[in-house]
């Protein structure tokens, strides 16, 4: 497990490669896919964080979400101040606040 620092771009350098990942699906207990993160510009940082959380925690529960928020670093205060601006951070905030845990499914390229 990495020790996240204060800057997201520095934390990204510590995460495993996302090469070979097409997308990540976040799946509710009902089996419904509630969100997908595609491997495309503008979403690759979030894809890397969620892939890392899958590798370390196996599921998106409160402990994984708390660690994910530390990795997102300076984006968390902005997400709290502007709900909807960072939906992948918002999701972690919701899980930490008592929201349902989610399965993280990696879909290969």
C-alpha cells in the first residue's frame, strides 16, 4: 500500500500501470453497474486510483474509499465544495459517509 502525499500527480506516479485496462465497472450488491470509468484522457487518473484500490482492497468499502480520498489529495476539498465536479471523488466521499460498498470490476482492453 502506498503512502499518499499532498499532491495527486505525485501519488499517480506511485500507482500501478493501467495498461491493458479498457474500463472499470462499479457494481452494486444487486449486480447493477452503477458507474464505469473508461480508459480515456481526462479519466485515466481516476481509472488508476480505482484499479489500485481493487488491487489493494478488492472492493470499494469504507476503508478503500478513505484511502482513495488520500490518493486524490488536493481534489478532495474541491469535490466537497463543488459536488458533481469530481464524480469519482464524490463516490468515495459517499462510501466513507456510510454509502453502500461496491464491487470493482476491471474490464481488459
